[in-house]
C-alpha cells in the first residue's frame, strides 16, 4: 500500500483553512524541507566538523553547539525563501528576525522555533529535535514586529516538532488532531506513519531530572514519592524515564502515556523552559492528542506572554497524571497558607 506523503496530506487538509489560500500548506512544507537538511547533518555529525561548541553563549546563557547554529541557519533560510512569514523568533537569537523581501511583503504568518532542542546531547549521540509554532501576524503589513509574537498559545494556527532519532519523525497539529510522519530515506519524503495520534489518559512513566530533587517545590517532591510507591490498584511504582531532550521525552510519553515535568527550582524560580519556543507548541500538540499541559496550576496555552524569552514551569502529558501532579501542587500550596 502506497504511503501518503506530508505534501499530499497537507494539500488534502488545506480545505480546513479556507482563509489561508495555500500559504499555511506551503509554510509547513518549507519546515519539512529544512528538517530533512538538518536530519542529514545530524546523521553524519560524527563524520564532519559539526560536533562540539562554537565558544559562544546564547541569550539563554547556554553554550552554543555547532549544530545549533547549523539548524538555526537552515530553518531561517527555508522560512525566508518560502515567503510565507514576515518574521521569525528563534531561541538562539536575542531579537526577532524581521523578513524584508519582496516575496514576504504580504506574508500572513510568523514562526517561533527552538531549532535544536536537547543540543547538549548531540556529542553523545542522543536524540535531539526541533520545535516550531505558527501564528497569524497581528501587524498590518511590512516586516513583522515583536507584537506579532505576544499572543497566547491559544492563538496558534499550527505547531509541531521534528525528532531526529533512530528514524526522523515530524509531528504536527493545526488544531484538528495530531499526525506523525516518518522520513523515508529511500524516497526522501515524510510519509504518514502515525495518523490521528492520541495519548493515553493514564500512563506509567514520569520524566523529570531527579538530579535537581533538592531544589524542587515540595509538591513536586511529594508527587515523585507518590510515583515511586508500590500500589497494585494504581499500577505503581511508575517507571522513571528521562532522556534530557525534551522532544524525545515528550514524544515517548505521547505514544505510551506518561508525564513530563520541568518545574521551578530554587535556581530557576520562574522555570527554565521557554513559553514561546517550547511550552506553547508542545502544549498545543499534547492537548490536541487528548493530554494536558499546565504550569502546575494554570493551563499553559492561556498564559499571557510579555517577552520573547519568557520562561515557565511545565507539567505535560497524560491527562490523569497531570491532574494528579496538580493536586499535589495545590495541596502543598494550601498547607502553606
């Protein structure tokens, strides 16, 4: 049976967005093209001079990897060449990148992205990924502005991630379910492999960096202990699985069920993950797959965004597991009052 390609699938679904007139479809295909190029470099990273650090530090205070720069450049180039965006916001850049070109003067969209999530794992051959989020511009014309990105996650028209692992997968949503595509290297095309993805309401995996345990809020500590207790009725203890690449952890939990937690800590009292580049797109995907995404108390997609690199805690995954974690957080807050 012939597989349906990403391009074919997007064209079929284009009628879901009559206002787009093909622009959103072309934009998603541009992202797919850049993903193929980045995947090629990831797969040969040990054979070429693309491993290691550049010696620079990005706006997040993180050491920049060579592959970070390559991925960032490739996605920016693809988005500019496509002509469907008026501005790009990248985790790797201090400011937005306005697109000033003749083909982009009437562009309707802006894209926010984390070009290479989990890049600290590149040198040890662990899965990494790209996260992207698409909004309709709020400015009227010309190059995009900062205000185009100051929209709640509920305003996203599309979001997705690419995972560069044992196979390369692109998973995305336009608000009408979640679909996954696996890159077939024999034909160079993403093919539909995971239609209508739904995450289990309950899982048995929790994903958190327990090395930071001492710095976690008490509610998180108590939830971890709950996960570790033995109880046949609730199928505990749960398994602890933490890769350290957010895309990889969340992709696994999306498929098998589980919760991913990146809470506040004493070192990062506002949280560490970026709302615009990471949390909003991942929350959109997980919610569309039947899961939940919160700060531990509030829905991620309803958070106001006031700056490009705004940070937030994240509790995301199977709905019942997120609800339980939120109960622990709420109870601990109540006990303090």
